C-alpha cells in the first residue's frame, strides 16, 4: 500500500499541474459559455455542452494516461501514428465523410453511425503531424538547411495540407502551414529560406485564388472590405462584433447576453464563442481568457526550452504554435480582421473532436515534461533533483 501511495505522490509531483490547471480553467469557461450559447429554455447544460463536457473529461483522463507513457516510446510509434491519421483522413472521401449543415459541399467530419455524433480527423492529424514532423526534423539534424532535406520536409508537410485542402477545410490547412513554419524555425532553418518560401508563396497566390479557393471563400475575403456588397456573408461577424460591444468592459453576465440568448450570432457555440465571452464577460473576460492562453503557450514552450532532447523542443514548438495559431485566427475572425474559415478556439469552442484532441496534445507535453526531469538515484530509488516548473 505504501508503494502505491509513493507512486501516486511521485505521479502528482512530476505532473505539470499548473499547465493542466490553466487548460482545465479554459475548458470550464468553454463548457459554461457553450451552454449559454446553445441552451434551450431553463436547461443548465445543453446537448452541445454535455458532449463537450464528456469530451473534456475523457480528454483530461487520456492526457494523464499519455503523460505516464515515456515520450520516447510514443515517438517510436510514429509510422503507426502517421498511418492511423492518414487513414482517418482518407475515410472522409468515402460515404462516411460529411460536412456541416452550412457547408454540405465539404467532407470534414466522419459520421459515427446513428448516434448523431461526428469526428473531425483533421484535429487528430494535427497532433500526428507534430509528432512525425518532429521526428523528421530530428533525424535531419545539422543538414536541415540543405536544399535536398528542405524539399523532403516540404513534401512531408504537403501531405496533411493537401488532405485537409481536398476535404474542403482551408482553415485547417492554414493552421498546418503555421505549425510547419514554427517547427522549421525551432529546428534552426535559416531566415533566407523563409524569405524564399514567402516569395514563392506570394507568387503562387494568384494560382491559389483562381484554382483552389471556392466562391464562398473568396466572398468571405471580399466581405471584409465591402460589408454592403456582401451583407449575408459578413452578417455572422457583424453580429458577433455587436455582441462584444454590447458586453462593454464587465459584460452582461452569464446567460444574460442579449445577442447570445436570442440566437442572433450564427454558430455562436463554435466559431464565434469568443464573441459570447465578450458579451457575457466583457472586455475584462476576453483579456483574462487571452492571458490564460498566453500562460498555456509559455508553459508549453518552457517545457521545450528546459529539455536537452531536440525532439522535445520540436514537439513543444508544434503544440504551442498550434494553440497560438488557432487563437490568433479565431479571435481575428471574431474581430473582423480575418475571414471566417471555421477554426475553433481551443478549449472553448463546442465540439468533441477538438476538445479531445487538444488534450491528447497536452498529454504529450505532460509526458515530455515528466520524462525530461533530471533525476538522481538515492537509496536505489529515483528522486527528483531538478523540477524547473515547480
């Protein structure tokens, strides 16, 4: 019994409780606001909120289980991880693949039978890409700046980007590109290569505009600059921004947002959840939420910074950039700075897939932190001598 207690104490001590607390706090706010945005009548927790709560609870449990597994073992499974993620994405192009009601032309969700539940493979693919790309970068080592290696690294990233693009999920494609850039930067790729890549990307934009972007995607960009010409397209963002202005500095209070409770913000529980926070918790609430995201990102980056293993630094860079990219894009959408591209706000937006998979990524970071702590042998038992996050 004493050994079990000792193991539990060691487990708790080596777990990054602060990171987990920040994530759980964001999730608590998310469940509360999703319930407010999607509830009917006097129901405390709507169906969307219940699904999210179950996904968060399962995600937290899964993150703790993953944290026990040595990350070296997880990294060695990269071929299986890659195969599973790609298989799920390919299933989107079968009858199992469906799109949201507003976009029946895309295939971004896998239907889970008659349960009425769906899974979004691109969320899991993000985590899988971070792991496999970190392994690839680590294997390249010092030759990362050679043209040959950069070509194969680009090819590696092109696979998930192509898969999500063909499924119609341009938002996720953008997130993959940002993760790709951040991990290359962490790996020490020269700035001149980024400049060259930027020039090539700029030159390719006209081609992408003509052959890749759909009509609705182009209209969403046009609408940012000409609201009057695209009233239906910009309606969602305008309503979200009005709701945030209505909240003022302190907000209207939970379940009291006029725009939120009247259902005047389309997809308020998903893409526009930040607008709900702005209306019900005000500017102060938005700033607190953004501060929590900053703390989560810094915590993840600190795990990478304190590790001597390059793979750890690369994975932490990938997870941190994934969270940062989604926050910037989603908040930019709500503030009418960016077009609506269907990117959820981590920990806060409704959806089982996104909430479950973000905690899988957090569990990986917890494992990285646990197994890179410096240990010493005392009386034939391991004892921490350095806990940089304590």
